[in-house]
């Protein structure tokens, strides 16, 4: 008999292990059951099912403990004032932009150890709290299993102190299945196909920020995620937020994101169909560009649009420009920290990340036709064709 996940039993086990029953959302068990159905459809062997069960127990118990904290402590009273967000298509410089802002001593960013192990509120943690060590161990395991990911994303060497995307706060909501939650399971990352509710997702995101801010020195939040399709809900939850949006040549975006995701998928699931991935990520890039061109909120005055090439040419000047836009300033000590980060964190420190637009040709695309297709986008945002492989 094929091994399968039993969603109802896993929910019961998490509740028995914690003595808790409140998930903070009555629809959570239904979403978890849908995620379990997805995993069962993968045809995992017995070892794969055991690994998936372990991840499910971790996420479910973490969810129960997080909601119990919210019931026990007044974390919901925390004000998240004027958060600063970075967004853009994958491979458009958003992670580096966020990393520079995160070293600002006056700012606070999400850290992997916090979102992986959010309970109890970090502001109540003692000196011997084991969560940082647990997250460091998790990340050593991730880097050992997905070594090629360091080529495209060298920031993974920050281990538990690394900088998660905002979407990672939804891992225990079973709306996304990202590698940093599911790396032990032989599956490709699933970022579509699960039930989504952007308004509910941003409420949960805010609850996470409140949890992590509680009883800690007040700093402003600097955050990063793929928010382009959820602008309405983002600004409804954070009406005083600002957003910097980096824009890059879509042809380069499609080729680069394909190779990055191929490296991740290879580490998690083994052999990958590179051409199928290229077709999928070209379509995802097209969808992102179409949304950017059609969503009226793209012109919201709280959004600053920046060209990737301008950012790469002068990262500090770009950060300074965004801070001015947001009504803040890069203080001298923040600039020193940012320049130190750039000097000591070369992007190729684990080897050169290599990708080529030839991959798009290999799946039957014509590069000149793609450039023509994306011309309206490039003209709107001043994005030039990148002359590279």
C-alpha cells in the first residue's frame, strides 16, 4: 500500500503535542488538507512521506504556538509604522537592495530564525534561547542539499540570520510551499495552485511583524517580497507604507530565474526538465509584465520605480534615493554599514552564477520577437535591453 499523508491525523497530532486547538483561522484545516492532497499526488515514497510529515508537524505546531502567543500577549497592540518594502520581478536586484537596507542600524528586517521559529516572541527570548542555533543548523542542511543555490543567492550564507521574503511568513498558512520550509521533501517548490487570499495573507504578515517587534527597541521595518499582484491588499493593510520597485529587462529576468529555480529543483527533487522550466518561467515573467502594465495601482504615489541598471551602477545612491522618497535618511552610520556590506559580500563569492538567453531560443523563442513584445514595458520604465548572454 502506498504511503500517504493523513491530514486529519496530522492536525490531531499537532494539537495533542501542544495542547492547543486555535489556528487563528477556521479555514486553516481545509487549506492544510489541500496541501496534503498536493503532496500525496506527488507519489512520494515512504521516506518522502516521513519527511513531509515532519515538515507538516513543524508548521502546524508553530502555527498553534504563534496564535497562542497572540492570545496570551498584547502583540496585536504593536503599531507597524511606515514600513518600507522592496519588490520587483525575480533576479532584478531586490535581494541586494533589501540586504543593504537591512544593515541599517535604525531598521529591522525579518530574519529566518524568527519566521522559522516565531514562538515565543523574540523580545521575550533569553540569552540561551536555542532558536538561532536551530535555524543555523537548518540552513547548513539547506546549503548542503542545494549547493548551487549559493551561486545565484550567496546571501544564504547568513544562515538563520538571513533575510526571508515576506511570502515566508505564510508558510504555516499553507498558501505557499517554499524551499525554506519544504527542503527536506523531494518536491519542486509550489508557489501556485494553493488557495490564496491576499487580504488575509497581509493580516497574517502584519501579525508576524507585531510578534517580532513586541518588547524590542523600536525600529522601522524594511521588507522584501513579490507584491506586484497584491498592491491593493498591501496598501490596505499598510496605508502608510512605501514601496521601491526595481525593473529589469524581462528577457534577462526569464533566463536568470529559470536557472536559479532549476538549481533549487535539482537539489530538492533530482533531475529537472530545463526546457519545461524555461517555458514556465517565461510565462510567469510575461504575467508579471502584463500585471505591471495593466494594474492602475502601479502608479500609486507611494511607489518609487527604479531601473535595475541604475541600482547596479550605484547601489548606495539608489538606497539613498528611496529613503528620501520614504521621508527618511541614510544616516552616516547606516551608509558605513552598507558600504562595508558591499565590500565584504561579493556576489560571486561561491562561484559565478551562469545563465544564458540561449535557453529561451532552445524552447523555440525568438529573442528579437521577445524584445519587441516587451518594448512597451521597457519604454514605460526606461529599461534598456541588456546586452549579455
